[in-house]
C-alpha cells in the first residue's frame, strides 16, 4: 500500500474542517441510526414475546448454528480451562488478578455524617442481586471482556453473574471465552449474541434469568439494544465500536502511533481512529508508517474500512488547539504521546481512559493493567464513566434522629409542610415535639 492509496476519511487542519467533517468526527453516530433503532426494537420485542424460541431461531438465522441448548454447562468451561494453553491461561489469570486488585480498591466504605446535633445520616452500598455481562464475538473472541465484566462484579459482591457471548460453529463460544468464565467466577454462561442477548438479560426467558444490570461492550446493535432497555434495568454505558484519539508531538515514535491506530481499527469497520498533531512532519511520518503496517496486517480489510469511514489525521495550529480538540472529541481511549503527558492530562476531562506517553500502548489497558476496558464511546464520555466496581453496587441511605434532634427540627418542618399544604406532615412532627415537651 502506498501513501497515495491509503484512504482516510478526514485529513487537514482542524481550523479548516467543514461542518460535515466536524459532525462525522465529534458525533460519531451510525449512518443508519433510524433503521438500526427500528430493527433492534423489533428484535427486543420478539425476545420479550417469544423468549427462548426467538433466541434459538436467531442463532440459526444470524449465527448459522442449530443450538440444542442456550446454556453452556459449567463442566464445559472447566474442561476448556484445563485444556487451554498454559501460557495463555496464566496471562488470563494475571489479568484477572490485576483487575480484581484495582476494582476492589474502588469499593466505598459506609458514610456516616452528623449534619446537626441529634441527626445522623448514613449511606451504605450493597451489591446488586444479579448482573449480565456481554462478551462480544463474531469477528474475534474476547475473553478479556469476560474478565472486565465478571471480575469487578465479583469484587463488588454480586452473587449471580450471567455471561452471554455469541456461539461459534460448534454451538458454543470459543474455548478461551469459556475458560475466562471459569477464571473470572461467572455463575452461568449462555451462547447468545447481539441484541437478542441484551433482550434476554433484560426481560428474562424460560432459560435465561432476568438481571438487574447489563454491562459490556458490543457492536452498534448491542449498543442500541442496551440504550433501549435502559428503562428496564441499569446499563453501564453505551459502549460501542472501539475508538482512539492520539495527540502526538515530535517526541513520539511514528511507528508506535501507527501501531495504535491499527490496533484499534482492526476491531471493527465501525471503529474510530484519529491522530492530532501540531507538526506536519509527524503526521507525514505517521502516514508512511501506517501504510506499511496496514499492508502487512492480517485484518487489513477491516482496518482499511475503519480508516475510510471514520479515520482522521488532523493538523493543529498549536498544542493548545490539539488538546482542545481532544477534549471536544471525548474519546473512549485518549493517548497523549507527548513530551509532557502528565501536564497535558490536566487539560482533559472527557475521555474514557487516558494513556500517558508512547510506551503506554492502549493494548496494555485492553488486557492487563487492571483498569477496565469497557468504556463510553461516541462522545458519551462527556456524560458516562467507564465500567467500575461502583456499577455493581446500589446505594441506600439511613437516618437516625434523636428525641432532642426531632424537637429542634419540628418547628421548621411544620413551617415547610404548611407552605406546601401538607398538614399531615406537620402533625407527624408535632406529635414528636409534644411528646418531648410533655
């Protein structure tokens, strides 16, 4: 592949982007959004109405497999774990250990505050009863996504952790996904993929239990399904196709920058990859390195499709302009490949996760550091956070009021209740005040 034949959706100066180009980069919404919404809605309704039968039919029609059972027995996971290559097994166990350490550290203690004498308030965290973890499949198997969903849930104390992942030709998810379920501590596994899996977890079927939350990444069908069931149960965030934005200066290796773009683009033709620099020489060097790496990449067609659809190489006038664009982009993965990434980090508030320096490949975070790789995409990092142990907790408050505290508050509560026309409220506190004064 030559530089001339390398197709990238948007190239040029940030200051000269057209409105359409800015919308393509910053909004990152499916081109067929309305049709996608309707199609996913129909799938969800079908699962709600027909349950297991709909799931079995979709496995046949969409995945090309005739399933005898939706559930994969635990004995199959354990066999897969024992049969897995030893080095891969140890890598998965290491990843699970790091994820557990980082996520256990996020768990909050009980909060107790005396807001005034005789009035103590508290907030307590309790784990959700059951959660669903979606692990993508199709073009590739993602045992890492099993770990990223199940291990934090287990750290939070969730008892029922149900994994759904698409079936392969054998009628089961790949062996490494089965092994990851055993390593992570899942309780059940179903060979179900796509929007149908999200519907099954949200509504429940005769076989699949209804859960309190659904987490995990997926393609645009899965993302849309999570969005539509969000009124039924909790979701983590609309985590869709992968994306990375790199801010780079002359201190970064062009080969490393290109490798990061390739690594994220190979996930999916809908992946979004972008590099921003205030050096035209850096961008030119990255373009050359990118062309060479793509020509040798096993997943070349997927990478080329992603670059052609939503790839970008942008020239900023200044470092400040580059960082301002990164803040507006709100990337799933933000990589600061600059000479002072810690300082540049202080300008950023909207990314899902940030990598500091060009030694910090996003791939380390995808697999092994212990930070979660289930992150908001499509600019939703402005509103959502990445998956954490907190997503598997529910919080409630308690209130302890002494007789003296009740007496001190009674008059003001009576005044407020009268102002709102609620005499019963006033009478409830008056009775307590009168008991103290008798």
